[in-house]
């Protein structure tokens, strides 16, 4: 359904990023939680985007989270196997500390 809604206004070939904004509930995926907690230790730099790429452990932990799997399913369902892939995951907070977590998934040709 997400694909159909996107294609109302844009061709699917133009999709380069998927944003998930204002994430409130922490994922129960322990590895993903540790990645995000390590990011929070940056203190005043928390609003700066921090990115991870494969084959890093942090990248795979975030891709294995509930949100990461949902994005992966969308990419696989929209494009088919071995056409597009998530190549980078960027996290950032849009305002105050520990609130308004946002994740950007960058999509490129496989």
C-alpha cells in the first residue's frame, strides 16, 4: 500500500530515502538499543546526524530492528530481489535530548 501511495505523486524510481520520524517506543532489539544508547552518549552532538553503513555491526543491528525490517520488506516488495538495497542508516534527533528520534534509510541500486 505504501508503494501505491508513493506512486500517486512520484515514479518509484525517484525514491532515494525513507524517513521514519518521531520514534517514541524503543525497539526490544538489544543490539539496536545499544547502538542508539551509544549515540546518546554524544551529549550536545545529539542533534547531529550519525550514519552507519554495511558491514558495521551497528548498521545490521538497526536494519534488524522492527523499523529496519519494515523498511527492508518495503524495498524488497517494491523493487524485487537484487534491484535496490538499504546502503546507509542515519539517526538524528530533531529537538531536545532523547526525544524525537528520526531514522533515515538511504536506498541505492544493488
